[in-house]
C-alpha cells in the first residue's frame, strides 16, 4: 500500500464500506426537500453513503428522504440512481442509508467495491466476492 491508498474502514456495519481514492472520487448529485448539491463521497457501501458537504445544508434533517445520482469513477465509469434517508448529520458530512436499491444498482455498487478491493488485497476481494464479508 502506498501513501495515496486508504485502507478499508473496519466496523461492525452490515455492509463493507470503502473510501474512494482521492484521485478517483465518487461524485454525488443529492436532492432533498429544499436542497440540491453536487458533492463527493467520503465512504460508500451497498447499504449507504457518507458525503462531504462544504457547508451545513439548511433544512437537512435526520430521517429526511433524499435521492441521488452517484457517479462511479473508472474502471466502471457508470451512474446509478438511488433513494435513501439521512441517518446522521455532522458538521461537514452526513450519512445516508439507501432505501431502494434495485438489482442493477446493487450489482454496480458491488462491482465498484470489488474493483477497489482487488487493487488493494486479493484476499479481501476473494472473501468479498464469495460473500464472506459484506
């Protein structure tokens, strides 16, 4: 692992969460009641996303529904549309749990996470593709 690589986040979450590379960010168009922003993901999983906000969104509240267009970088270079609910709001970020993830979006997220893991640890990639880590 070199200086630009970031390790996976270790936690007890249901889904395995990764931090996108600084030089290949995950861009997020997020729409909620009273706000529309284009931001970057801090971390992402099959179950949710934490996004960086340059300022605190006015009107952004816990349990508020939001919709997204998530742009995944190379090698996928794909966009997926998802819906979710805000689960926590912090000073410069908030976390969202996805509420409606269709099969195509889930497969795309799994592929992105798999590519990210494969570049770092073949063992983790192997375990992830076998469903031994979520």
